[in-house]
C-alpha cells in the first residue's frame, strides 16, 4: 500500500509540471499558428494591393446601342432626354470596358411632326453619355429617324393625305461613339 501511495504522490507531484509544460507547448503552437495566419493575411493583402495597370480606351470608339423604349415623333418633344442601352460588350485588349446593358443617355435636339401633303415626321437623337460603375463618360454621335412619306399624296398635292410618324423601337441598332478616353484596369 505504501508503494501505491508513493506512486500516487509522484504522479500528483509530476502532473502539474507536465500540465504546465503541455500548456506552454499549446500556447507556443497557438502563437505559431497565429503568426502563420498573419503572414498569410499579409501575403494576400500584398497580392491584392498590387495596383492593377490602368489602360485607356481611346475616344471615338464605336458603341452599338438600342432604345430602351419606343421613341415616336408623335410623343417626343425637343430637348427631351431618352435612354438607350449598349447592345454588345465593348472590349479593349481582352477586357470588357463597356458591358452590354450599360445605360446611354441621349436627347432630342430637333423634331418635326408629320405634315399634310405626304411629309413624314422626323427627329434626331444626340448621344450624350454612358454610365459605367457610377461614373458618366461623354459620348458623341447623332442619328436621324424619319417616318415613311406618302409619295402619292406628295405627287397629287393632296391636303387630306399626310405622312407617317418617325418611330424607333427597342432592337433597332444605331451607333454612337465615345467622346473621351475611358480608363479600365488590367490585372498584371
């Protein structure tokens, strides 16, 4: 029985030091793991912090657009703003600079209604800007839409016969151009 008590006393005496040593080892391991994680986070931050190289898409780049909704010489007024959307991605050096669906703003600087004697309605669209990532970039270009005239009425000089209104429908593709360089980033 004395040997059991002696062994128990040795075990009890040795246990706190063993536990203390194990605790120190665990703290060191946790510290090493935290240091490794911190190093990984810093390495990721450095990789993310590498500035992407900024390129510029030149002015006068062709952009295909279509109206968002019907534009008619019957309902449109001079000075009215209208919206178009980009039909296809505009790509420069393998990077999409202007994604399809981007909103293009335009206005109607001039219009005429249909007239007696076979003359058709007409209007012009002047492109102003494209919105990209919360910023607007200037655009240029004009497009004139004319309704079909009534040549028979024009030939006869009839007062009763008139031309048709000019109409642009969604899906009708027209072209506009960028009017300033547009910056875009390329990851290096």
